[in-house]
C-alpha cells in the first residue's frame, strides 16, 4: 500500500517495503494529479520489489527510464530500482592506426603513392590528432579541414589531399568500420592552373643542351622535351632492349605511373623523332657492354634530378620554370599536335585527348601571330605540302579541305 501526504503543499508518497519498513518518496510541490500518477508508478515498482519480479508495466518502465540521475538514485536507495549500468559509447579505431592499417593492406603500390598517402596522413593527424576516433569525424569537421588545406596549399595539392583522404575513409566504409564516409561530398578536383604552364622554346632547349654536363643528361632532357616522356619514371625505366638502335625509328616506353590501369597504359610505342637520334647515338656509343638501362648514371634514389636540372638551367642562363619536367612534356605535345592528328600524339604520349587539353596543350604567341597573319585557310593550304610545314593537326586541315 502507498499513501500521499500533503505537508504545506509539499507532497510525499509513503509506503512499506518488502521488509515492512515505512519509507517516503518526496515529490515536492506537485499537483494532486501528478502525485496520483507517480503513486501508480510506485505501486507497480513496490509490487515488483516485493515479489522479486523484474516485470513491470510498459508505462512504468518508460517513466523510470526518463528519471534524472538524482531521482533514479533515490529510487535505487528505496529499493525500487536497480542501479543504472553505465555503457561506454562504442569507439572506432584511432585516426593514425586506421590510416596505417589501410597503407599496410596496399602491397603493390609504388613508393611515390605511399609518399603521397603519408603526406595526407600527416595533414589529417595534424588537424585532428593521432588518437582521434574516426567514427567521431563529421562532414562539418571535414569542411573545416578542407578549408585549412586550401589555405595552406595550392588548389591542385589541396584537391589531391582531399581525394586521398576520401579514399582512406571509403575503405573504412567498405570494411564496415564506418557507417558513412564524412569526406563523401568534399570537392577533390580543381581546374588546371593555366598560369603554371610554360612553353620551352627550341632556342631555350639548345641552351640547356649546351649546359648539360654529359651525354646522359642531354638525353634525359631530349627525351622529355622532344620525346614527351615522363621524368623520372619513364626515362629511368627505358632499356636498350626497348630501343630500335639499328634503324632508330621507334622505342617502347614502359609507364610505371599508369600501368595499374592495364591494357595500353602499360607500355606504348613512341617514334624516335629526329631531334632524339643524335643524343641516343651518343649514349649508345658510350654505353658499357651489357648495359641494360639507357640512363645509368642517375639511377640512385639519392640522385635528385630536379635539383641537378636547376643547376643546369642556371648555368644556361635561364630561370627555372614551373613544373620543370611536366612543362617539357607539355611543350613537346603542343608542338606535335601542330603536325600530327591528335589521336596519334595522344597514343605516343600515353593519355587521351581530354587529358591533353586539360593538362598539356598550350596556346603560344607563335600560334596567335601565325593565325593573325595567315588565317585558318592559309595554314590549312600550307599544310597540304606535308606535316613538316603544318602547324595544326591533320584532322583540322582535313576538315577545312572537305569544306572547300
């Protein structure tokens, strides 16, 4: 049994526990209806306590669960409830451990890729800390991180870091570590930076070649400027077995950067353009018997081609341009599309026309001057004499002839 006692507006419920002791549950200043409601709930709890049963009405269970810690503790003290069990929230792996685990699962990636992943790991840990629970990172947190990246790095670098971070967390979702990827909506691409493109003229190229310290450096430069090879990956993997050193017509270029795509991305056939033959023959004549690689002197991992190239440029009286080796490849492709169809040039350089337009092809002052002087029709007619005199892709010239 239980009864409600009103003492100057302060209501209490008195009851007898299972041992016959009279106890009170104080309600404070509440209405009579509220006191009656609590009394019904307490009667249910008293009955369960007296009989030793854990079964109570659903309404009583909800009321009990909604009590604050102080009130609930009083009910426990009165023997009407069991102490609450504190459940620690589930915790996911720490940020540092999570990323390290991802990197360890990728057994076939190249050193450069691992380096990029570790740079992104550094940026993530610098922002959130090594021990940050990855399940606690929200999309809003990611927005703040992305803002920091854009303030610290160039747009292309910030985009790459965001793309790698998204890759990390996508793996976490696929492994059922995460319910969702907080990086899912983050922007990872950015427009190509036209301001960092630079056309290396043939006069500049000759000055560099004259300043090179040896035959191998001359060939490294020529392969980039006149062959469009990626440096250092494609230049240093070129073997004499891949070079037609009898007729000097073509070479097979292996592409470590794109080989994971398979198919045509593993290797490609590139013509040995006339500008390359002199430097190929020079290295071939100096090669030691049984040499496997075309470039042998600068293969050590401690050899920094970029630093050495900057020294050569200073010796040639030139200032280093943006993206030293990429712009050599870009200049080569820009010249080639003036004389050959785009599909051929892209095949030789190992990418598609979309990539060529976005990252490599340049509009030079010579293009503007020639167009202003001769116009499209004049250039097309001059190209009919042969690719040597043409400054536009054959596909464009054929379209003009068809129109005529």
